[in-house]
C-alpha cells in the first residue's frame, strides 16, 4: 500500500470512529462506498479469485478505494482536510530551507576569523570534520542498539519529525473552533499516523540533516576557494604545546587521506617549522593547503553525508510504495466490509485461556470486547483452558489454529506471571505464529475480574494496579503489550473507546502487511 493511501485510510478511520452519530460521514455514504470499492475490486480481479484475509492485497485495494471515495465527500465539505493530509507527510519546503541554511553557514565559516590566515590545525574545517565524525559514531551506535533492541530511536531526527507535523497539530487546534467533533477526529488521525509512519518521518528528517551537513561542507569548500581566488591567503600553524615534528604527526593523521587522494604531500618538520606563525612572520601560499582542506571536508563530510542521505532516500522510497499496515486496520476493514463477504469475510479469533476457566459473565464480556475492538464480523473460537505444565504440548498442537486471523492468549490477573509457564506459552505461540501464520495477529489479554473481586472482598486497595503493572512489565519483556480489562464488567457496560484503542494497540503481528 502506498503512503498516500495509508494516510487517507487512517484519516477516514479516525473520522468514522469519532463520528458515532454520522454527522460528518452518514452511514449510508459509508455503506455505499464499501459496496463501490468491493465492486471495483471484483471487476479488477475478473475471473481470478481474490486473495483472502482482512489485510490481504485485495482488502488493501478495497480499503484504499473506499477511503478515496469517502475522503472526496468529506473534503468537499471541509476543504482544509486535503491540506492536513498532505502536510502529514512533512513539509518539503522546510527541508529545502534547512539545506540552504546549511550551505550559508558553510560559506560563513570559511571567513569566520575575518583574516587572510589559514591555521591548518584550527577550526573551522577541523571542527566541522570532528563534529561529523562524532555524529557518525552516534549513528553507528544507534544502529547497533537498534539491531539488539529491534527498535530505533534517533533523538534529533525524531524531534525534527515531530516539528514537521507541528503545522498539522496547529490546524487540528484551529478546527476545534468551528467543529469540535472534526477536531477530535483529526487529533486521533495525527496520533495514529505518527505512530504508523514514525520510521518514514524520522528517515525524512534524517535525510534533511544529512543533506544540510553536506551542504555545509560544500559551502565551506566553496567559500575557501572563492576567497582564495579573490585574496592572497597564507597558511601556517601555531601551538603552545606542539613542536614541528609533533605537528607533522597530527597533520598526517588529519590530512593523510586527503593527501593520498590529491597527491599533495604533507610537508616535513623542517618546512613546518619555517611556516610556523611567529608574530607577523611565517606562513606560505595557501593553495596546497586549501586543496587538502577541501579534500578532507569532501572525504569526511560531504561524501559520507550524501551516502547516508541516499540510504535514507532508498528507505523512504521503499516505505512510501509499500507502507506497513498497523495491525489495528484488520478490525477496521472487517467492520467496513465484513457484511459484504469477499476477500475479508468474517474472520476467526481463537481464544486460549491459560490455567483458568472464564465465567459465563466474563465470556460474554470477552465476546462484546473483541467484537468492538476486532470487528463485528469476527467469529470467536474459544478453546479449552491450557493447564499448567502443558504449554509445550499446546504449542505443538497449534496447527488446529492455522486458520485463525487473531490468537488471543487469555490470562488471569490473580496469577503471578512465571517465565517457565506463562513466559514459555507466550514465546511459543509467538514463535509459531511467526513461522506458520506471519499475517495473523496475537493479543495478550489479562482478565482483572477475579482478582479485583477478591481484593474488594478483602478490603485491599491498590493491589490490582500493582499486579497490572507486574503483568505489563512481564509481557513487555517478551516484545508484546498486555491489555488488562475486567471482562465481567465489559459485558455489562459500554466498552469505553479508550479501552478499545488500548486493545487494538496491543495487537502484535510478525509480518506487517
């Protein structure tokens, strides 16, 4: 799915989920758009059967077509929504300004001290090179940490990514003055879009940083040559602590790669002693040193930054053409198209309780909760509880769940999570899904009802929140999120939207569509 299609789907999804009364998008329009999208998908498929699944390619095309139809109708009434959608990808003009500013700073650095002397041991050139080397070390360290933790957190690009969407946030705030419901929908869209597109937005921000650093280096090189043509520059060095031989060793380290590329040799200690600044005396014509300085900046700043920006560009292009879908879209597609059948169909959720049997009231609450969160068209397949010590046996027999779209592991908050039991079951089911059902989703659900009832009877306060935190930390250690809910209460009351959002956010999928 393309980036713009995912943006449109998430925008329409946010509007539908906040517009319960149908004032922004009437129910009839939603149903008509779904039928039109389904009809177009069938015509495109012709005699071929469409791939099945809530996040299949056919379902994605239907979802994109439906969102395109509905977005056109909403934009006709609220034109600024098209601006919100386009700005969500990040303003390109701001990136161009940052790159131009980098080039300007580079030119300014070339004339920083305002003299016609070039100190070959001093800032700005060597300072720029040192700064960039430090950045490369930080980037490499971030990559290594990301490989170990399976997550990437680049602070500066991520901050810029947030700034890039700041205008979207301002438009959301302004829309509240004339349509509070639309403002709520846009705020929801902004949260979901940034969560889904964070890698893309961070890559775009990182590319701007790399291009601006390359522009700074290019501006510095250009400034040195332009001023060298217009003025007679002299190059030399001075130091309180270094003699000529020590200075040559340092210059070989700094300018050695540039010397190999340009063929310009670093002078020996005798020559260096002769060009050492001593008051107004010392120095030599700066042309060879300008060549070395320019080559050093090109080797250590311009070329690596351009290579990094190219890597980010390739990632951006790949992501933009094949955007990974949030796991929560499966439930949205089931609600939108489930009644029509076709490639999405009803869907199947296999519920696996562990070491406890849910009460009838809790089962009813589970049915209501999963229907609201995972789609009304989802069929529940409730299995017998897995007993302590039979985790490995259950995982070996999981082929019975091979057709499941969602596997729900249901735990009891009253139990203390143990690695050799609960942990083995979570890891086993996750590993099986990754190998056998990579497009299926996994949900860890913890029933608070029995424990909350027992604590209320004993008059103990605060223990439910404490135990909830224990479970969340335990499940997070296995790379998943635990969603805690009182299932018995879920069957008696309307499930809050916040609870539904948390549950959808806890869905895990090994291979995003």
